[in-house]
C-alpha cells in the first residue's frame, strides 16, 4: 500500500512537498517514482529514484525545480516541488516498482493545483 500526502493549492512560484509512505512490502527493494496526470492528458513520470545508490531521473520540464528523495528507514519517498507553475497542476501519484520479483504498487493520488 502507498499513501500520498502533501498536495494542495498554491500560487505560481510557491512550493509544496509531497510524501508517500509504503507498507506491506520491502520498501528499500523498490524503485520509487512520482507520476502526474492532468485532466485530458496522459500520465507522465515526473521523477524516479532507484532502490540502489539512489540515482535519479526527472521529466525535462521539472528539472531544476523538483527533487525526489527517499528515506528507507521511514518507508517514505518525497517530492519537493519549488517554483511551481500552472502547468504543474495535476493529480500526483506515487509508484513503487521492481522488475524481479515483479512488483508494481500505486497510491491513490493527491491533487496539486497551481494558480497564476
């Protein structure tokens, strides 16, 4: 199970920090990702952090503004979002993924709304 929190409404230029707590699986074994989906659009991967050595990847449009991090002791992954713009408005989903043995878990999503 994954449970997200930290979404909300903010003005452009503001910041939010999303959190996602995992339970029921070995959190440290999983790659963690944040996705987002705006109305009428596809779900895009925003940020990725690996299970080992923690290399990260980001969607081009959020590079330099968003930072993904994880705390395996707390079974938690974070997404720090700075300099938010209206195009960041979406439902943000947490995902835990492992290739083998296969594992793929999703959170329920948290709404982020950025007003101009």
